């Protein structure tokens, strides 16, 4: 019987003393003695070691409370650690109750040696074998069960109903039992895990060499990308000779036969040159296989001699990729297609320079570069030699002209285009087209149009050319005809050849907007309303659909409507366009984008007492109609809509009064939005483009501190996990998430501390040199209102002179609904100062300025991902900003100007929190405690290693997760997430056993 139990027994009196105070000196001596004998503390003269020792002394003395048993246990654990982070993790549990630890260890002691801070050790190999055999037997038993039909279940159920009342029937769980019988699948899958990698490799090769069918296209895509990794996974020493020979005879075709090279090196996969041409890693893996005699056994004599030569130094000018290089050269200069010549040329440049470096003739190119004229001519010379070309024909010459034009050698491009045109003037349309493009790139648009007219005439005269190159005629030739006329401001001519193109009309509207002729903009749009396009839509509606996701277009028409007093006309245009998008065969992107911008117009521009209510309703409809899994453009619209809707809920609640029933309604809506519309884990902004931030803000304003923390706890935990992963390159992401979350719950001190860790990415010793740079940057970028206005004017004029990528491309890949557009570079605006940071800000005030580190920033606490510089912030507060973003009544955090001297005064691995300088681990530990992100659950209690990526899973998939142990471990944590990783065989067995234990103990939810 323990002393604790004796003390609780009646009629037994015991005297007690307070440990931790009476024996404190002994505790300190004991700790000091043990620490001095540990390997990690032998270099005691180092400051960081001294600091760590002092922290251990303090925390163990406080946590042990005089308990030598607990103290000895903790010191034993620390003695096994070799890294600072491991010791700090152990110290976090220093003040936990020893009784709970002992109880947990005793609970599983018969099966496991439980160490609270280490991976578990199984007491016997037979335990693992038992659970594995049990699982196998259970699977076999289920597989041998006779299938039951619903009618058979119904007979038995009716019999039981006759003899049992409802209470007894439910008590025995008969309904669940019958459902399990019906849902049971009497099939099992046998997986030969020992030969799984070999089987996968053979299957992948079969896919790429087999018959081309639509069903295998995805597998071919996977094969081309991951084939080297699968070769690396297969152990040649354990592979039978038969499969080795099969692999060898198939693998050689991938490098020598044009049919299979074409399947591999498609236009969409030319980016793979990085791993195969610029880098030798993948080729080395393949050559390693060809060194095996069993692999080359199935090759022809000629193939075997070639492969053997590759693995020796006898032919330094030969290479595994040489046959592919010849095919690439043929594609480059002897195939009349629409290939992007730069991709092929870069491939060949990398190959040619690799071989020349091997023979000592030059330096290797290992990335996509802007080549010199000599490099282009060098690769052409190599191609002529390898392809046996002595005289260049018109096709060869025009392909070289296109290459020269692409890399900016216009004189050579004009020369080669002219030669090619003279060699074949009847059907060679590509030479004059290249010539016209070159003239346009030099700004000679009239000359370009004159040459382009020759190309158009050639298409009209020759029906064969039009039939073969119809797509190029309409997508390229007429496109440039329109663009170059626009550059000359010949808008009627630009629109004459393709009346369904709306790019010239947009250019006209932008010119009128620059001249402040807003009434004429409305008249121009209304004139389109009376014309029909080929799809039966009015041209006005068609234009609204084409530019549905263009921020520039929407802001221009609403600005014109407001200035011309035609807001009602703008509203009607939106409504008609949305109705047409519902009923026509339009893309989902069009409808969702319109239903984002229309309520934005209502909320900020339309003067009606119920405009805000209508805007909120349309945004809610938009979210309800967008599928959770969709393309990138639709997903962007969804996140933009969620952000606007969440902030509008908060704004409307504030205006109504936070203590009113209306505010309660909006809070309920916000809670629903935060649970049903949070962003997906695959998005890079999923940590903050989330309604949960606004919900936390709502609760914070209401002074519901615990609810506010609860709303963003998962985000803070994610940030802490990122900062605990021993990868400093990703720490900025963790700090970014922290400042976003903490500012929304009014924890300004810690939010500013997080901001202070996001300075410019320069060496600490160079900060003093950068102080002058920072001052110059501030003086240049401080930004008077006149300078900001000039920047906006420059941006508008630049927009009018830009050449866009065409109507079809604008519709599919245009600006996103959240308004992200190409902004002037920092150097163009005087921002940047030559310093870079991890962040990427485009100020939301519309000034176009960019910034990348914490320097005089005004982040909004009531919006999602909104920040201003000083000039835009002052305009917002004065009501003169003119942007549909934020509200002057919102609260802001002010991040002060970056101070290089201040930053240099903070020691490395420290942070200034308020007026105190502390270590970053201590600061994070405080945040972890304050936000209750301590982790936990049985997984953490047992100490099972959780150095896996944590990902959220849908509730419907959680049960499946535990069954997928053949390739990954999924283990539930207390916060509703799972740990995902690729385990070793030992870890997999341990996980299987642990899952069975948890199921037995009933501790799995």
C-alpha cells in the first residue's frame, strides 16, 4: 500500500512535510552532479550550453517539487537526448503528475516498455506476430463468410421483432449488427509486399510501352515523372534475372526509339530537362542498371556495345541521351509544328554543353538561360553534324529565325526569315509571319501589319494551308492583326476581322476612362446591348462573361456608372449577365466570378437601404453553389467570397450593435461559415484565408477570450508545428501565421513580436551597412499623395500599351476575383531599396507598391489579408481611398518602420516581446500555453513519435485511415487531425499493434 493510500485510511494519522522547499539544496546538487556527467554538457564553456543547463535546473527543480524519483526519471530521459530541441520537449512535461505517468506505464507494461518521451519498445516479438496473425485471421474469417441477402436479414429481423420489444431489440444492437452484415465485402486483396516495388516498376514500363488508351494516360504521366524514383527503390541484388532482362529490353527503347521518346518528351513535359539534362542524377540511376549483366542480357549486340561504352571512359563524346538529342534536333529544325522552340533549344543547349564540358571544350549550362548568339549558332552547328545536313532548306531557316526572334536577336531573325521566304514563297507562311512578329517587337507596327497582310492573303488563296493551319490563323494571325492595330489606335480595323473579340472595346473603354469620359463609356456598353453574338447572347452580356474575373474591367464600369449617374444601368447589366450565365453553357468560373463582383458593387457603390443585405445574400448563394473541389480559378473566387462575406458579417453586426439580436444572427452565420467554408489544406494561404479568423475577431471584440482562442487554435498549432520542425527555411511561414492570428484576438504584443522576426533576409552582421539603404528606401518610398497619384497614372498608361495574351487566354487565365493583377515592380515605384524578405505584399490601397518585410505596415484586424502603407492608410481613414476594400472604422495594428540598429541589438535566436528580450523557444512556449496548444491525446501520452506532417481529414475518411497501413500511418491526435508518414516496417508493425491496443481499450473515438 502506498503512502498516499495510507494517508487516506481512517484512524491513521501521518505527518507530512513540504518537499521542494526543505530539500531544495539537495535537489540542486543532485541535478548539477547528473548534468556534469552528461555528454551534451561537457562543453560547458559555451554560452548556449550554460543557458540550457540553467533552464534545466530551474524547470526540474520547480517541476519535481522535491520528488527524487520523478527527478531521477527526468534526468535519465534528458541524458538520452542529443539535441537541444529534444531536451526542451522533455522539459515541457517536467511538472506533470508522476502518478499519471506510472499508471499509464503500468497499464501497458505487460505489452510495452513505455517511455513517456520516446518511441515505444515492444517487450516481445511474439506480440507483434500475435496482432498481425490476429488481423490476418480476422480477414480470412470474414472472407469465408457466406454472403447474406437483404431478404434473409429481413426474415431474421422479423422473427426477433416478434419475440423482443423495441427496447430489448435496441439494447442488443441487432440493427447495427445487421447493417454490418449487409455492408460487409467478402473479398480480399493479396499484396506481395516483398516484390511490390518490382511489380510496380514492371507495370509502369508496360503502361508506357503498351497500347495507347485513354485509361492509361494518367499512368503514363505518373511514369514519366516518377520512373527514376521507382528504379531507385528496386534492389537489383534481390531482383530475379528474368524481370531484370525484361526491364532492360524495355528501358533501352525509352532512350533509342522515337515512338517512345515522343510519348515521354511531350511538349507539356519538356520542363523535365531539369532532372535529366541539367542534372546527371536520373541518368546515373539508369546507367547503374545497365551495368548489371542480367539487365543487358536481353539487348541486341549493337545495343549492348553502346551501353557498355556509356559505362566506360572510352567514348567521352557519347551519352545516354544522345539518341534523344538527335530526335530533339529534328523537332527543332526539321518539323513544321507549333512547338515552343525555346523548350527544345534549352534541352539541346544543356545536352551539347554537358558533352563539351566532358571533353574539356567548355562550361556546362545547368538552367534555362538567355543564350548568346554564339551558343545558338554552336547548337545549330552540332545539329547539322548529327542530322547530316549540308544545305539548309526553308523549314530549317525559318525555325532558326523563330529561335533568334525569341531570344531577341532581331537582325538575325529578319535575315533568316527573308532567306526562308525566298526559298519558298508559295506555301511558306511562317517566314513572313515571323518577319512580321519581329517588326512588331521592334515597335514597327505599320511594317508588321503590311507583312501580316501578305500572310492573310496567302491563307485566303491557298485552301490547303487554311485547312491545315486553321487554328493558327484564328488564334495567332488574327490575334496579332487586332493587337497591332490597337497599338496604332486603329480600333475599327482591329475589330473588323473578328467582331466577337472584345479586347479592342476594352482598350477603348480604358482610354475613355483615362480621359474621364464616363458617359461615353456607358454609351459604348449600351451600344453592345442591341447586338447579338454567334451564341445568341447580347454582345454586352458576352463581354461581361469574357471579363467576369477581371478586376480592371469591373472597377472601370462601376466607376463609370457612379460618375455618370448610371448605377441602375450597371446593376441591370450585372443581373442580366448573371441570369444568362445560369442558363447558358458557360464555365462555372464565369458565374461564380460575376456573383462575387456584383455584390461587391452593391456593397460599396449602390445607394440603397437594402443593398448590403442583397450583397450578403448573393455572396451566400455563391458559396453554396461552388463545389469544395474545383479548379484554381473557382477556388480563388470561393476564398475571395468567403473573405468578403465574413468581414461583412462582422461589419453589419458592429453597425447593428454587438448586443442586438441582429448581431447574434450574424455571429451564427459566421460560425456556420467558418465550419463549412474554410479553405482547403492544399492552398498556400489556407492558414489565413479563413472565416475562422473573423470569428475569432468577433469573439475578441465581444470579450469572449476563450472562444476567440478556440476559433484559431488549429492555425496557431500549425504555426507552432512549422516552427518546431527543425527547418529554419520555413520558419517565416510560422511567424506569418502567428502575427495574422494574434492580431485578430488583440494580442498586439505577441503579434508585433512575430512581425519583428520577418525582417529583410540579410546577414545579421550586415545590418549596420543596410541602415543607410533603409533610410534611402524610406525617403524614396515614403510616398506623398502626389507620388502615389503619379504611380497610379503611370500604371493606367502602362495598361493601355500592354499586349494581352488573347481573348481565350484572358477568359481562362485572367485576373482572379480577389483582384490580383500584375503590379509594377518594386524598382519602378521606388520601393524595395535592394532588400528582400520572405513576404510578398501588394498594398491593398491600389497604389501598386510592393513590400516583402516588416516595415511601416498597417494590417487590418477586421479583414482577412488586408494591409496598407502609411499613405494609403491615411487615405482610408480620411475616406478618400477609392478602393472597395476595408472600412475606415476598422481597427489596425501598426508595424513600425524596420530599425536595423534595433534588430542588430537583439541576440540571435531571441525576440523582443514588449520591452523584454527572451529566447524564441521561451516565447513560443508562452504562446503555446496561452492558447492551449499543448498537444495531447493518447498518442502524445504514450510518446509515439509524431514527426509526421499533420493534415486535416474529413470525418468520413477517418475510419478508412486506420486500415491504410500498407503505405502510410494515420494516427489520430486529440485535436481532430491525423499524423501522416511513410513508416519503416518496424514502425508499421508497431502502429498496427498500437491501433489494436487502442481498439481493445476503447480509447479510439
